């Protein structure tokens, strides 16, 4: 599932392909991805316009038009962008695409159709309506802010870190990764964490997200000791002599090492 680093890589991709080009129209292949906007409204809003810039917040990507409005994309589980010219380069699961005057198309490709497309003229209002917490990277939060957002939180540390109303952009994969390198078991009750655990979590969260963004979210470029290469029960832990295990937390499969990730009591 595209999380903050992946969405940032899509944003850069859009910057390098789709800005300052006249839009001739929009095609919607699966209207189920449209959220709060109709195909006709989208067509009306984008036809004749250009995308001037992009930004991101949490798992959302925003493309601003020269009318100061925003196409908003959330990539669900399998979404990504594809800028292409010939039909046969277009991919199998195009749900919506923007056509440009130069003959190219920007496709929103999403096999499982869990992504969403919105349109808004007010980003702040959109973020508020979605009840998104702070974006830890783009808002560049410090340790005191980090602690402030975590005050009074309950539940497992894993579910706290996946909660978009606390930290927007961290999902199943990166919450596991942060806990793995912080040496904390994902089933640990959040309220059991000590100050030193929070400091470690803050540092690892920053380091891991920053590194993933720097590597353009290319998993193959990420260090060999990253858990995301070993997400299978029974695998050897790349950090110690332990074994990777799986446990379901908050409806998601969490992976962790049974040896070096301690349950804080
Ligand atoms: Zn280990």
C-alpha cells in the first residue's frame, strides 16, 4: 500500500511528467474511484486547465491547477501513476486518466480499486475533513510536537502509529519498520512506553521515512537489514538470531522479530 514515501515518489513523477501541459479532457474508466466528484464535474474543472504544482500530505497527493483548485489522489492498496502516450503502454487497470494536448495521458492505475480521487478548492478544509493528524515529514515535526500528538493515546503502539488521525502517512509497512528498528514489539501497549522508547521511536520514524524518500521508495535500494525485505513468518531476522513472526493488529498483518523486539511492560 502506498504510504508517505511512495506517495512522495508519485509526486515527483508527476512533477517530471505532467506540469504545465494543457489538459484536453478526462476519462473515467471506473467511477467507483471518484469520491465526492462526478465525472462531468471533473471534466469541467480540468478541461483547458494545466497542473502548475504538486504537494502531498500523509498518503494524499494534490495537483494544483491554474485555477487554484486541486485534483486529490489517494492510492489505496495498489494505486500508482503512469504517464504514457500509446494505448498499449497504458496498463491494465486504468481507473481514470487525464489527457494532455501533447498526446500523452496521466493514468491513475489501481488494480484493486481501493484508491480515491477527489477535487477541492481548499486543501486545509480537505485535510481537516479527513481528520488527518500531522504529516511527520512534510511538517518536519520536532520531538516536542511528536510527544504532543501522542499524549493520552491508548492501544497497541502499532495501532497508534498506523492511526492517520495521529501521524498521517505512516501505514502498515512503515509502522512495522519503525518498530523493528526501535526494538519494540508491535503488541506493546502504548501507555507502557518510557521516555527513552519515545525518543527512539521519534528518531527511527524520521530516519526511516527520510531514507525511503531519498531512495524514491525503491525497496530494492533500501538497506538489507530492513524488515520490508523479510515480511514472511519463519524468515531469519536480519538484525539478530531471532525469527520473523506475524500477528494481526488492528486488522492488519504486522511482522516483527520474536527476539530483539521486546514487549515493554
Ligand atoms: Zn531480531
